[in-house]
């Protein structure tokens, strides 16, 4: 949704700022004809100061916002999806460890909330990932988009607990490839074009 914001909404309380990936409660006047709705109040629910003070975390938040902006344009109300995004933002804000793998964890887990899934039950050692149906397949048995190492990483990102992410050994090149795979997966299944300049730039930054 797109809003027009009267200046007094933010002048009344300096803490009421709208920033990237801010989890907030809002009240607004609905424009029945669509287009711009008029913002009435904005109240942040989570203090994300650590995200905005950490350049690395902020770049991840920017990447998420660009992707979610494309994914959620026609998405109906989805409480489970909201809770997942809120939890992820809170984790990004509070964790003091390496969040590079968590960025991929968020994107690969996001798939399930969009109406399709990566079928981890089909995984076996040495399998490849089939980008078209979300299954893991034996080499030579279907259209794949990954080698066995990337497929194993995808399987682990989709099945591990968040505290075990540090056990997945990924370097910069591997993370970049896994990001490309999940964006392509979204693009195929939701008929979206992720070849946007902002995401390409952010990909280089956070890797």
C-alpha cells in the first residue's frame, strides 16, 4: 500500500520514524478509489536501532525490502507471513553473530509462505536442485539449476535450526550463487523479474 503522510504525524513524536523494514502499527484513512491512502498515525513496534547502526545489517534489510516490495504487491492478509518477517527482523536486530547465512535462511524459508515450497523430503546425498518444481533430483534425471554442493546447502538452509546456521560453510561466491538461485526460483513461480539494478548492487554489497 502507498501512503501520503501529513507532516504532523512525525512532528508529534520524534521516535515515530518510518525506516527500512521497520515493524510498525499504523492507522490510515482509506482511499476507496485506490492509489494513495492518507496516513493517520505510525507507531513502531520494534526498536531496530542495531540494524541501522550496522552497515552490513542495513544492507541486508535493504535487500529484503526490495525483494518483499516485489513479492507482496498482490499478497492477501497473511498473519503467518507477518510473524515470520517480524521474527526475522528482530533476530537480525538482536543477534551479534555472523548474519550472512541468516540472510539466505530468511529468503529460502520465505518460499513456503508464498504458496509453494522446496520439497526437502526428496533430498538425497549427491542430488541436484530442480528449479522448476522445487524437488531434489538425481543427476541427469531432470532440469536442475545447481550442483550437489549448492543443493546440499539449500537443503540445510531449509531444514536446520537458526542456531545451527553457523555450521553451514559458505564463502562469498557460494552465497552469491545461492542468492541467484532463490531469486530465480521466486521469479519462475511468481512470474516476477528480479533483474533490477538495486538488487544487483545490494547483492554485491552484502556478499
